């Protein structure tokens, strides 16, 4: 039997999900990492080499870069809608 060594593995993965908990579940399920502990947070960028990768938990074949671009494109429209709503509430 070959000699075994203990390795510390540090890495990063991306998941497309509604919440941090669902992102972690997607990663654990799809990568078969059921016994590991992870933390997740929303991101506005990806590490070099991940732009063309398809994230865990995806609903389609969009890459990380395509998803981030769609989120950036949608953000100004959502902010504008909130501002318009706030202005309409101020008018008597």
C-alpha cells in the first residue's frame, strides 16, 4: 500500500443559487463534497480562469462572466425602479 500524506487543499468554486445555503448545497451535491464545510458570499467578480467556467447550481449553460454581466445589467434597472417608486410616494 502506498504511503499516504495529509494535504491541505485550498480552493474556490462558484455556485448560482438564491441563497448562500443553497449555493453550498449545490456545490456539495454536484461535487460530492458532502462532509466538508464551506462558506459562501455574493460576488461581483471571479478569479482568473473562472470567467469561462459554468458554476455549480446552474440552470443553463451560462458562464460565470455571463451571469455577472446579466446581474450588472439588471442592477441599474432595479435601482431606477426603486427610485421612481420612492419619488411617487413623495408626491401628495
